[in-house]
């Protein structure tokens, strides 16, 4: 029977920045148009965290019963290491999804954006079928695409929409930036697992691209996230005609604060360029989570200012 600390480890807390980041940026984008709401932000955060924990337990369960997690490096695998009964891990995943659904229902009721109920259903289905079901899309190389869409675009823009009632170009660029780094977390994870995934027939995007191609993809995602910050800053400078007319100069590019997170990316890129594999990639994985969180907070402050 798994201990409490093993259950916590099985939830993979190092991935939780991927749940916090889109809510931070989406709330800041809502604040930029004068519509941020603390209760909406809290509910969005609960939805995002519950979905992240749910997908982590679901991934543990589905990979474990398939035998994909039999030989792995990295975090605890509750099913693969026979630390917990598979049925209990599956129940933990479903309870997480249920909690996300309750928080999501409350968020939709507060915001009156009832059509988002359908989006919520799609989010839960995407979380389960990443590695669950008879034809999981994570085994077909689509995991990174879906993470970018749901934990980048949907989570960030959904947060802004439920508070501000609309989305903005700054929100969209912020969603792209967050999506890039959240996806980079998965890319680092799948790069580490290429040997075992290939043996088990799990054809992730990393397996399909190969070692070198996956490392290039990681760097490209970091670059895209930096470019999104520059785009947000450009909007701040040129989009406010009234401010320019009043003050005699354009707005200040406070969003560039997001670039202050890039020094955290330097050792991560170096680690990839050094050819690190296996356990040596674990610091890259956890470091990308920290980079994502700091990036989102700094960009959020820039959007608020």
C-alpha cells in the first residue's frame, strides 16, 4: 500500500507550474482590460490544478497497466512500481476530474459563459485519453500538441474569458508563450523516456523526432515563448492611442519583464546541448517547471503594469 508521501509524489508536483502559469497570465490579461476577478482566478486555478493532478494519476494508471512504466527513471510510478492498486490510482484520477468539474461548473456559473461547459468536457476527455483508452493519442505523438492547446491556449484564454468576458491579443500571445513552456516540460520528459518508450511501442513525438530533433524542439519552444513576450510588449507600446495622445509618447513595454526569466533557461539549454540522457535530464524537467512559473509571473506583472 502506497504511503502518503508516495501518493503526493505520484501526483508529480514538479508539473504543477504548468497548471499555475496559464491562470496567472490569463488573470493578468484580464486585469489589463480592467476586468480581473479574484474569485474567478481562484476557481480557474482549482480547475487547472485538479486537471493536472488528474492527468498525472491517469497517466500513471494507464501506463502502469500497459507495462510501459515497468522500467523508468524519474518520479514515482504508483502502478508501474506496484506501490498502489491500479483501481485506487484510477479512482484518484477520477476524483481529481470530478473536483475539476465541480470547480469548473462554479466558474461557468459565476462568469455566465455556459458554452464553456463543453470545453470543460473536452478538457477531461483530453486528460484521460492522453494515455487512456484503446487508442491513446499520447502513444501516437500528439501529446505535445494537445498540451499546447489545452494547458496553453484553452487554460490561459479560458481564464481571461471567464473574468473579462472576452479575449485580447495580449491574452492570445501570453497563451502562446505559456503553451510553449508548458509543452517544453512534456518534451523534456519524453526526451528522457525515448529509450523505454521506443521499446514499449509508445511512439511519442520525441520517439518520432529522435534525440536530436527533440532537443531542437525544446529550444524552439523556449524561443517562441520569448517571442510572445516581445509581441506583448509591442502591443503595449503601440495599441493605446489615447495614452499616446495624452502623454505625448506611447505606452511602456512592461511585458518585457517576462524576458528576465530567460537566464533560468540557460543551464537547461546547456544541459540539452551537452547530450544529457536518462536521470541527467531530470534537472532539465524540474527546471523547466520553475522557468514556466517564473516566466508566467513576470509576464503577468508586466501585463498588469
